C-alpha cells in the first residue's frame, strides 16, 4: 500500500471509529442538553434548542449541520458521511432514515457513491420515512409517514408514497417554533 493511500486508509478508519463511538454514546444519553454539549465538542454546526431523542444513530456526526429548534425523534438513523444539513424549526419523525452513501449497482466494482442531503427550514418529516442520498427538501415541505424520498421536494409541498410524489401544497404561513424546553426525553 503506497504511503499516501496508507495514511488515507488509517485516517478514514480513525475518523469512522471516533464517529461510531460518539454515535453510540449519544444514543444512550437521555438528556437533550448533554447530547447537544457532546455534539458541540466535535461539531460547531449545532443550533440552539436542538432536541435529539434517545437511540438516534448518527454516522460520522462531524458532517451534520442542525439549525435552531431542530427535533430528531427516537430511533432515527442519520448517515452524515457525505453531509446532512437540516434547517431551523424542522422535525424529523421517529424511525426515519437519512442516507448519504450508496453503491453504484451499474459499476462493475460496485463503487461507493455519495451526495449530501439538504432539508430546509420548517420541514415536517413524519415517522418511518427514508430519505436517499442527494435529496433536497425545500422549506416548509411535509413528508408523510412511510414515504421513500428519492428526488427533490419543492418548497411547501406535501409528498407521500413509494417513491414519494406530490399530493398537495402546504400553507406558507408558519407561525410555530419547535422549542420544547425539555431536559430529558424518550
């Protein structure tokens, strides 16, 4: 293995090992404030009043950006290896999975591919949603339960299904803030 490749391999393993240990620790902490403090030690892109419930699996949380008043409910999986940006006042429902890496099934060597996921502000993602690599979800969008989002979602649209398709529009006046001021949660 060449020197450059060896260093890259070692750094990659260290990076993912630290990310795995950090993710395992975060999943067990029942206090939202403690989770936010731990995340901020490794990542300065965590907004105010962020609520990350227990048993959330964050893969490489260093590439995660969360705006103010973001809530990620329990049992979610967030693969931020290629980057995930979630805008302010956005709620991610229970057991939602966000992916940024995949494999090219048409490549003879089955190479890994990855693209960042962008989720706008004031978005509601209901439970059991799957968001695929490279997806952009516009501000104010609603993703209904069990949907598989494989392509861009326009601002203030409501989408549902497998694959997710537009089923309506959302009112553009959003007057609430996701600020629960809780210290412990399940």
